[in-house]
C-alpha cells in the first residue's frame, strides 16, 4: 500500500499549478525560440517540477509482514498413491522430500513455526518426512485443507503450503467458498507432469441405475488421455462381451462419447467397461470400470385426458399396448356429457372424472392432455396439475388439437407458467390439418428419447423416411429453459414441433401435432417406429416422477451413504416413523436411518464399506426394511474406491490454481520455489506487523533530476539562447 | 304399292340398330370410374370413406358395376349429421370415395363398403386391405343377404385373410358398448323388403353381426350380414321407414365408429 506525508490531491494541485506557470511564462514574453523549441523546454521544466513535487511529497510503501516467530506455516504434503508415480525416473514423493528439505522451504522457519502434515483421506500431523509412503487410495485435498483451516481457530495460521498433484478423489462443491472465507492464503506447489500422454484411462461411465425391459440402453463414457488418437472400448456383462466400440479421442485431455448397448434381461447386472491398453500405457489401473444396472419392470401410470375421439388417441393406445412399463389410463370425452374410460384398474377409477385431490392425482406418474380446453378444468385441478409436475416430479405432455394448446386457452391458464412455450392466444387459429415432414434438431439427435435405432447411422435414415404428420399447431416462442427436440418445415421455415423444459422436480413437453398416427398407417405393419417413439417419449416423461419412498445410494471414499425420502399419500414429507435398510454383497449390514434435522421426511445413514465390489441395498419404512413381499426401494452400486486415486496421473494444475486464487495464495512450479519466501511472508493473515519502506530517497530519482536540468541547459546552448 | 325393303337395306338397318344399341350402352357413364375423388386433406378428424370396388355380380343379365354406390350419398350425409350431433367427433359432413388399389386408403382409418356380396378384389387390393386392417384400420361392411351373397363375400375375404376366422361378435364385445349399450339384435331391413312386408332378402332370414379380429382381440372388420344399415341411414327422413330402425342403425354405426377411434 502506498503512503505519503501529505495528501495526493495537494501534490497534484501543486504540480499542475507549477506547470501552468512555466507554460504561461514561456509563451507570454517574446522569445527567440520557435514554438517547438519552447515546447521542448516547457516539457523538461514541467518534468523537473513534477519530480521535485514527488520528492517533497515523500511517498513510501506500507507492507504487512508476518511477525517472525509468532505464526505457523502448515506444510501439507499429498501422501496418496498417485504421488508414488514416477516422473522423469523419480517418484513424486521423493521429489517432494527434497523440496521440503531445500533451503527455500526450510528457510521459512525464520518467519514461521513450521508444522508438517500429510493427507490422503484426511490431514494428519507428522513429525518428519520419513512417515510419507504414497500408498493410500484417496486424495481428499479440499476436505483436508478445510480440516487445517478449522485448526487455525486455536493457533495463528499464517499460510498453508501444499505439495500435491492436485487430483482430488472426494471434491466438495462448496469447498472453495469455504476456504476463501478463512482468509488464510493457500500456496500450492504443483507436482508431476501436467500431461501424461502415454496414459489413456476411463474417468467415468454414466448409466441409468434402472431401466424397464424394452428400453434403450445408452452409457456415457468419459476418457482421460494425453492427446488425439483412437481408443477401443469393450463392454462385458458378467464376463461376456456384449459390445466393442472405437472412440475417437480429441485434442484435449478428456473425451466423452455415447455407447449404445443391448439391454440385458431382467435383474441386476455388472457391466464392465474396459480399454484395450496401448504398448506405452503406464497406468493400467484406470483401464477398467464396473457399473451396476438393474433391469426391472417398473410400471409407470400415465393419465391421458382427451376432449374428443380422434385417431391419435387410438394409435397412441395401440403403440403402448405391449409395453409393460407404461400403464395408460384414459379419460375420453365422447359426447358433451359422456366420458369413456379405458385402462382403469377398477370400476371406481376416474368415475368422477379428472381427479380433484392430490392423493388421487399423485398416483399417476405422467399426465397427457389432448384436445380439451383449459376451461374444462377447475382452478383447483389446474393447480393440482402444476403441483403434480413441480412437487411430485411428474411429467406433463400437451398434445395439439382444435381445442388443445393455444386454441384451448392453455396459454392464458393457471398452467401457462409450466408450459415450455409462450402459446398463441385462443382466438388465433393455430391448429391446421396440413401435412409436414418432421426432423430432429441438433439437441434431438443427441437425445436418447428420439433414438429409433442402435445401428450406426441408422437413426438418421429412419427419421428422414418417416411419413408426414397429419397436422401441426403453432407453439409460439420457446421459454429460456426450454429445449427443442423436433421441428417441422412449414413453408420452408423450421418451426418447433416438440419442446420440453424442466418444471420444479418434473418436466413438461409440448408436442405440436396430433398426427403421428400417419406413421403407423403409412408404414408396414412390421415397422415399429411409431411404437418406439411413443414408448420412449412416455418413459422419458415419467422418468423423474418420484415414488412415496425414494432411496439414493452413493459412496464417498470408503463410506456408503444412504438417503431416503418418505412421503405420505398426498406427497407431503412424512417426518415420523422409521426407515431401515439391509445391505448385502461385499458389505453386509443392517442399519436404521436417522432423520435429518431441518429436512422433514429425509433419513440418512453412513456405513463403512468392507471393500470393493457389488453392493445391494433394500430399504423401506418399518422394522426390517422389507415388507412381506417387496422392499419399498432397492438400489445397487459397484464400489471401486481404490480406482479413483488412479483415474488420472496428470497434475491438476487448474484445481491447484483455483484453490490458491480463492484463498489469496499463489501457485508455484517447483522451479519457482525461490519466490516462496517473499510471497508467503507478505500476508495479512495471522499475526502481522506493518513495515514502511520509503521510496522518495531513491538515488535514481536524484539522478533523473540532474539529467533533466542538464538536458535543458544543453538545448539552450545549442539554440544559442544562453 | 309398298315395296319390300331389300336385303341390303335390312342389313344396313340391322347394323345401324346394333350401333345405336352399343352406343347407348357406352354413353351411359361408368359409375366405377366417374365419381372417384382425388385425394384431399379434409379439414376434419373423421371422414366417412366409402370403398368403390369392381364386381362380378350380374343383375338383370348385366354386370352390376355400381353396387358400391348403393345408398350414396344420402346414407353418409344423414349418418354424419347424427355423428356430429350426438358425439364429439369432428366429422366431415360429406364423406369421400376411394378404391383399394391406391395407398390413399391408409389416410382413412375407417372404411365403409356396401353390397359386398358381389365385391371382387384382385390380389393387390386384397393385400392392401389386409395390410390396412393389420396396421389399425377398420372396415364396416353392410347390406348383403342370403347364402349366395355370403359365399361371394367370403370368396373375396379369403384372399384378404386366408387363415383368420370369421366369428360372431359376442354381446359383451366393447364394440357394442363403447357409446351405446346395444342389447337389441333387431334385423334392420332395406326399404324394398319392408314395402313387401318383410325384413329379409333372398334367404337371409336371420341377421348376423360377425367380425374378423386381429391377434390382440381387436375387431378389424365388422360384418353386418342380412341387414341394411345404409338404407336405414339413407331413409332417415322418409316417413315410411320406421324411426326405431333408423335410430338403431345410427347407434350401431356410431358404436362402430367410436370403437374404431378407441381401439
């Protein structure tokens, strides 16, 4: 911080005033010099004046420095297995020992009391560097730093110096903000190469935890690598090869790709994704990854309300006829005062028409509204539908029709906010029976909902050869959160056909046609495109709908985390009662979940894992976690904790830099350790003292003053005015 | 004294007469060709599509080429008025005529054919009709009577479905309960036999509601044998045609339509 004996405005005023006097003085009286020459003299004289003002102003620098001997410097060394990797023939952990013992680091003891720590799962104090092993299968960098910060409450921690490759096996989303709040700088020294081009590994595979029979199975695989190339991925199920894919690797360090896989039979399956290693691959531990998949019929009930008999209704029902995962219950208005029900579970279902209470409506997982006016529903029913989507997580699909979407007044209804587009007003005739071909948007081509084939390139052909739709209805402008998946070319201009958006916990979809039935009637009876489209659309529609008892399982390090949400029939959180779980597989345990304070209806538990492998969890409300027939919920996962540490051997410089930047520290490369002392001792953290360093008495400034005056004298002599 | 015409004159006269007779035959417009309308995109959800077909049936010594036009157009006009008044179906008021030798048929998921005792479908038409019904289409056939016409109908139907049986539609079938509950099995006659004091034609004494089902139990083809619903619709505004029979014919027709649009 700059300081001075008198205020800056006064110094500026003095300099400006003096400069003005000089300029006026040179120009007012007659002078043998030309204007250019007078300008040069004026500039030199003003420069001298400014320099004199600066010297008289006596500026100085104010620096906070740690008070020697009163603060602690925590040196935190990464002791995870990745530090045992060798770069340039030397183990990383051995290099760190040398740097910590070097004079640049050991010399910091002149200003700090140095405390040494190692971290893997957590931070632990060590007495000397011989305790470092580089064998642990975890690198919890962020949580270890948080642990150190919490210690600073009892001692004056001036700074933290971290030696690490930056890979964090248990990152915390809020860690940077938390670390920043402590206002203790964390300086990081990056260990290891930033690119390890010979290592190609699998970083992650995303699979849906559960699918219904007949679904499309797609996996998202992410590979880490050191540059462009080609990776060969094999997928095995219970040791049997089911797919081989070649994944082109981009120029960066991470590449993701979709893999289309055959769906196994009903039951739990271990799917192993493996990379064929290259001859130079130095890290084979990250070449395979296993995920669990459950294939189980999980019937989702969808309520379809239609305002008039029409072909789309008939063919939609036919398309779902053989799909055990969707139970379609329909309420069709066949005459002004008569409704026809189909797919009902008993005679009483929907006997009174569309549901009027949460308990009844929330039994369904999805709602389809066809060509029926918004005015046919009461305000209560419209609010119920909104809550159904937002709170229950159900899906809402709106179909086109002469009384649907805009023409049905939905754009001005209580449900308008949930819809993905700004529908045209009811007075405008937005629905027309004109035929148009359908096409996918770029987002639609990536969406698994619209996949009609797993054959390479086959999907595009199948979409391009679909018959025209029978009709189309304008949807209006898309809302900001909406995604358009399908479009039609109306008079040469692409118009939205299928648009969806998230709404609360669920989603809403607008399909601007009631004419997909032409796909069924215009294609051979063996063609299943119409059926596939509707089955996948309704599965997607209902995929977010939560059940009254929901179970989430995850692992963090070597801990299994269970989280259950319990709701009553009206889908309100049920805070009372117990939740029990039974774990089987590699770890065997029975546990009672504890209610979470502040989150009604939420119960959690943490179970230490016995080791890597498949784990199965059954849970439910009650004493045993199992009802007499079936548990309330089941889940499975494959734990491979040791693998995380070896996913990538490259230094995560970005992660280390982010920590330093967030905390006011600095990132160093090992060859910059000589700058450590200056950076670490200049801090406002811990116990500090302020040093004042004057800058006005620098010899350079006096020399400059003499030089300016001499230059002016020489110029005047040259121009023979002296 | 009157001179006898010469042989040459007689010959020329005979030739002229023959030519006149032939031209009178050809000048009569061929109804099989004339009224087939070009494909249209109707501005309605439901279009009553009447099937025009060729026939090998002879009537009065001549091929009865216009069998399919029986009751046209009043039958569908009256029926559609009832559909529009009694249901929420968005029905085109005029109807449409098409043939089975064009893929246009796939744009009309509901078809009506009359006098099918004399219908003749070639291989291509039979294949197309089979494909149409299996994809989800529905056909209602009507107004054919007696064992001879049944044999003629089945002769063609066996080309469409060689291995699917024709069954009696049971009383419990949803087709008889989807809109109206149809418990009456009353023979709906044509106006001509009614004038003769009977409800049957030829040896078609008993009415039969029969059908062909798909593998999932859906009624694809509704066969109204020994009855004439088309006449009941056509003569809805004739005082001499009993109103209860017209009403019943409307109910059956609406049920078939509603069934086709829901199953």
